């Protein structure tokens, strides 16, 4: 992904990442765990999982 983020968007979801999973929704096996593997050495980004949609939510940390 390549995105541009306007100033003032820190700590807000700037990108949502969808996944497909065959497990039953809302079970432990269904819940995706996202990790930023590289490119975040300075800790400017965080990614969490939306418990309702199972999407990854990328945040900019100010």
C-alpha cells in the first residue's frame, strides 16, 4: 500500500486492511493478529484489529 496522510490525522485509522478467513466469525480462531514486519523502526505506526469486522486498522502515532 502507498498512502498519503494529511497533517492532523495522528491516532486515527488511516487505512483499513481487509482479510478473508474461513473460520466462524467472532471466534478466537477467526480473529486476525496484524504485525508490521518492517518500515516502522521509529514506532510511528500501530495496527490493531477491529473486533466487529476483523479488519486491520493502521494508525499514525504522533
